[in-house]
C-alpha cells in the first residue's frame, strides 16, 4: 500500500466511498462522484482501460 499525505477537502471525505471512483496518472488524481453505487460500478466497468480524457468525456455524456 502507498499513502500520499494530502490536505483533502472535508466535503470529499464526507461522501460515501461507494459513490466515488478514483483514478490517477503521473500528475493528476481524479475523483468522480455518483448518485448511486450502481452508477459508480457501471462507470468503473465501462471505462476500464480508458485514458483520462476518455473517462472525462464518458462521465460528461452519461452522468453530467
């Protein structure tokens, strides 16, 4: 396990973890927040293997 200390905004900590999808690249951490666990799981399944920009577009088209 790797832990990176950050000053995480409290409002993100207050959101149920099952409603968040978290991805990272070399210079970015992205946290997508969903209304339901089903939406979150669908997003994770359907964006597997996508690059960050593709995931952003998918989120905007289906959940935005």
